[in-house]
C-alpha cells in the first residue's frame, strides 16, 4: 500500500510508521542561538511497540467506554483506557527541576554514519516501504520512520536506560520475571514500565524520564534523512519489538526551516516562534506527526539572559541561571497530545501585570453552569482516554471558572494589552466555563506575536498567540478572537480530529462557540444576544458566498477523503490532502460551513438542548481523537424523534460535509437575519449613503449646500456590513469617501470600537475607487496587519493602475523578508 501514498505536491505526507512503533514521550534539551538563527540540541524519544506488534494480553486496554451503533464503531481502540485517578495537574513547579537540564559535556557531534542531506530522496513516502516488508523479508532490518524536514541530524544512538541509578524498581514487576536476561530486552521492558506508570505517579515518571534521557549511549544507530523523513535502523534488528525503545538524536534546525520563524518583534528585538506552519513541527524536532501519536513531553531550553521562553507546558516556568548570561527554562506536559500542538516562543517579551482591577470575575447567575443530575453523573463517569492526570476527575479543577493566566507582549504594546486584553481574559474564561464546564488545561499564557503572524490567533496547550491586529479599537475584535481561541482548548486540543482533513471539527466548533462565549462575557440580554448573532450570521454568510465563488471547488469540501477519512496505510503513514496548498491557509470555508452546520443543528433541537449535548460530548470524548460521525451519532441519539425530521449521519455528510459550494439546507433556509433590527438599521444607513452619493454626483462640481444628513452611530459589526454593502456600489465619489472617513473616524486607528476588519473594508473601498488620499491607510494596513492584508495585494494589482501596483510592490518589498512562507508565496504569485 505504501507505493500508493506518493503525494501530490500539494499534499502533506505523514511518514511516521506509527503502527509499528508509537512515541509516548519526548525529552528535548535545546539551545537557542539568535546570531546563527539555529536551535541546536538533543531529543530523546521513548517508544511503545505499535498496535500491529503489541501483544493483545499486554495492556488489557482494548475496549472503549463509549457505546455506539454499528455506524459509529470507528474509534481507535488504543485511545481508550482505564479510569484516571484523582490527581491535580495544576502543580506550577515540579520537584524534579534539578534534573531537567542535560549535561552538555557528553555531546558528541561525530557523524560517522554521515549527515545525509535532505536532497537524497525525492519523496520519503516510497522510501518507507522496506519497513512494511519485515514479516515477508526476514533478512531486512526494521526501519523506524520519523517525520523530519529541514533538519541537520548529526547522530542517533540507543540510550542505556538500564544504567540509571534506582531504575531497578522497573525490573521487579511480575511481567518481567520470565523475560530474557538479554540487556536489550531489559532496556525495552524498563521503558515499557516507565511509559505505563499510573497517573498518580506522574512526578516520579517525569523524574525518571529526565534521568533516562541523561543516561549514556550504548551504540550508534544507522540513519538516513529524506525530504520528509528520518529513517533509523539497528543492524540485525528485524522487528519493532526488538528495536531500541529509547533513542537519542543530536540535531540542528536550519535558519530557513519552516516550522519556526526568526524575526523581530514590534519593538525591533529578535524573536523566534512556531507560527502554525503547514508542515507543523517536523522542522523543529524529529517526531511522529500523525494525530494517533499522542505523547507527553518535557523540554529544557537555554538562551541568553534577557529573553523569555514561553511554551506549551503545565507549569509557569521560572528561569534558572546556568552561568553568567545564560538562562534555562523548563516546561512539561502530562496530558498526551499530538506533536503538532507543541509550541514555543522565545523573545524579549514583557509580562503585562494587573493594576487596579481584580482578576476573578464572578459568573452571572443567569448563565450559571447547569447542575443537573446528568451533568453530575458525567463527572463520575470513567474517562474514555489513555490514563493521565485528568482535570475532569479533579474536584478542585472542576470548580475553577477562571484558570491562572498571564499576558506577554513586546514592550511597545504593553499599554494596549493592559487597557483591553488583560481585563477580557477572566470574563472570556468564565463564559467558556459556564458553557462547557471544566477547563481542560491548568493555566493560560497569552502572547501578542510579531506582525508577520499570518493569522489573527492560534491556540496551543496552555498558550494562545494573538495578532497585534486584534488590539486596536476597543474590546470587540479582541474579545471575540480571544473567545474563539479559548474554545479550541476543548475543540481542537482536548478533543482532536483523528484525520487532519476534518478541520471543521476544530474550526467550526470554535467559530460557533465564540458567539456564545462572547455574549455571556458581555452579560447581554436575550434580545441583544439574538441581534448580535443574526448580524454575525449575515456577515459570515456573505463571506462564505464570496469564498465559494472565488476558490477551487475541491478546497470547499469539509471531508475531502469522504469514506476513506481516518484510514491509514498498514504502517500508519498517510497524507493530509491539500495540506501544503499555500492559499488554503487563508481560506475560511472550514470555519464558515462548519459554523452554519452547527447553527442549523442548534436551531433544530433548541440551543439549550444543543449546548447540553456539547457538554456531554466534551465529557465523553476529551483526551481522544474523533471523526465527524462520533459527534453526529451522539447528537442524533439525543434528538427526540419528532425533531429529527430527515436528519441522519448520511444526509449530513451528503448535504454539508462531502460536497462543495453552499450547503443545500443553508440555501433553503432563506435569510432569517433580514428581520434582525441591527441589520435593518444598517440597510437604512446604506440607503442614506447611496442617496447622498447620487445627489453629489448629480450636482457635479458645483459646491451647492446640501441638506445635512444625520448618520447613526453603528456597532463594529454593523459598520463592517455597511462598508461591505457600499463596496457593491459601482461608483462612490471622492467626497462620499471623505465623508465616510470623517463620519466613522476610519483613519484613526484607535477610534472607539473599530477594528482591523473595519479598516480592511475601508482599504478595499480606497483601492476600488482609487481614492488617493487613502493610499497611506492601505500602506499602513499592509505593514501592520499581515494577518489580513494578503488579498489586498490582489486588489491593488487587479485594477491595473500604475500607482496602486507601485504601492503593492513597495509594501511587499518592505514586508517580504519577515513574511511567513505561505503568505509570501501567495502574494508573489499575485504580483509577478
């Protein structure tokens, strides 16, 4: 089957042969060097034998807690496990910090096996076929395949975990009494015992992972690097069971590596961060990328004093001075997660501190967390995930409405963050807790990332990146985006898609929930909530309509692999369809179609019942990977027959997930937002502007005194709708644009309540009507709002106006060096 996996250039290959060996824990020990723009160090990987070779009697963990009908029995059995003990994962400091930093003295940069360049193989997929023939060709060595790209691998060796003092305790269990005395078997059995320790021994487990990671090597391993993979073998070892289960890799990143971006922050200081690359983290460390490879990690990162290291970790790390001018930061994670969720940001970040207000915000009684017997029983249920210190089983965590949080930003943006962001976080966290219950993660850092960040936000375990674009103009955009990213803690992180092509499971849910969270954070009345949500729905409908008209049909399908979704090759390798397509990163179809599907389901069964189903889904599936049918089956189980009408999993697939274009039920629904008072108010204002424009055009250049028109003040989303509506007018005269600018203070970046989506629409009007006085606004937007400015370049070019094209080339030349690769590629294709 491997030969069929040769990817098209736009598909992202996931090479790791996870069916043979599955990584359970990473220990990273890294140095960050800003002069060379290189991260260098050692990673130790601890493995279990994969599902194809695991003895069925060795784990006893094959059955899933969740009971489904035949159509829903598509869960991976290895994801389900035993009850989790009642242990808090909220500890802010591990007692084993002293052991977190590997000794640098033992480093050996010898590469006698050769540091093979990434040009040796055109495609790594075909190269992994040997590891699939190990049963049929007994004379072949087993190949461990890891996902790897843009890395210089210097050396790979087996780790002698048996040499660790005190490790004997892991050789005394009943399982080991009949094991061969061979040292190799003993080492693998030690690793097995270590990775399967119960959750209440997590501190001891981290301690011994650290000790084992520092153990001496016991033999170099052969390796080759391909375009997408690192292949490792041990001479004479022909099965995964016998292959070393603890290996150490010395490596360096490359300055051009695509997993991190080296840039400067808004204060001009150097920084590096993981920006959500399409290739994920394989250019940061060798790993197993398929989502099925749920693992824990711990990391020690050394960098020059003055820099702050933020990372996805359960502890709020405090730096330790190793020597003058060098600090070490240590983080750990005990909840198994895909390697793609690992996040790091190193820069001269400043922590934004609380001033005069209180962090703890009381939840409004009207929206208090339901305390029904059903909700209570969910807490008492056995969790369905692999064992880890789960917050859903911890009474203190279950009652924590606002988890501890910190805010970091470049020095020049601290005041913005203090005025707005800092006060919003507890409100949004509390609203999320009120809606979904227990926070899956024990703490939260929020970082304002550099201006080259290509999105408005990105959520990772324990940390959220926000674009500077969300800060100006009051709380509206900042609050809604914060709510969106907080929602990912449940949908996208605690519950992940088993197949990455089903992005809608993460983005559709987060888009739907951001409205719920934000309404509750503002403590709005029922009518205000309904008005805001209908207005939002209209804006999203317009965006979906435009995107469907202007994008490739195959990119509009939410389940592009259809019946094959979730399927893997025998080895565990697969591809992410369209995963490398540059323009896909800017598309919102997964957000929008997913949102409208969930909105449709909520309207069918009623919002209260629907949110109760979401809470049930969270309790049943947190810590696991899911497919679309897992959610849909559970939801349909709970819908009374009289409300189901013709709803089935198959009909939802057919109408919403497996086809391009606007979903048929959405077209049949009509336009319910037309009755919304906020929308009607905008329609009235649009009419005023159009009539004023017509009067000015008829009067020509004569400055006749016009009857003064009174325009109403609009909410931010209303103003977006107004500007979008005016964009549909063929001609707007310069005086109207000047009047628009003054009426709504469009050129004042910090005008109360206005945000970058408003300014984006204003820039579109400027470009469309060649309004030269506004070209400075366009240049400013392209420089400061790279997260949203990409398609403005296309609009500057399409008019074929010399001044506008010159402006586009000028802005791109200034920004290109710091742009992420996908953005730069898309813009370059527009300009050249």
